[in-house]
């Protein structure tokens, strides 16, 4: 939510650093509030009742990361994308992929390495 409330969100050059700063500030605020509550003799319910719902900032960060990853996967060459999805989405082994596509396991390994390097490059450069 804090990211969305920013007056000019398009000027964020490093998304990971920005989101980390938001998280660090929220953690500091929380610790400060807990410390104030303890000094006044108040009991913090945070330790007794855990909120199982993810925070809005976490959800937004995950959605942004997923969108970036989907875009990176879409930009892969067709054969590399097919092998990557068989491995990651369908959870097939190198051997199963090689047999299904009638290629060597070494070729599967090569395409997966290329896909991972491409995705990493895209995610790092989009921050």
C-alpha cells in the first residue's frame, strides 16, 4: 500500500531496494510501537495472535515479481520456453523432457541454463 500511495511511483529505479526500505521502515515502526507499549505496561497481542494473512505490501511485491517473471518467460525462444515450462511448471526431469522432445539431456540442460540466465537478467535489469 505504501508503494501505491507514493506520489510518483514511476520514478522508482530500483524496485527491490525501494520495497526493502518500506519493509525496514515498517519493521522499525513496529518495534518502536512495541517498545512504547511495554514501557506503558501494555501487553502486545502480536506475540499471542499471529496474523496468517500476508501483508498488502508483500502481495503487491509478489505480484510485481510474478509479472516481471512472466514477461521474461514470454520473451524466451520457443524451444527454450517449452523446455523451461516442462521443467518448472510440469516438474518433469531432464530425462523425461529429453525423451518427450526427442533431444539429449545435455540439450535440455543447455536450454534450462539459458532460460535461467535470461530470467535473472530480466529481473535484475527491471529493478
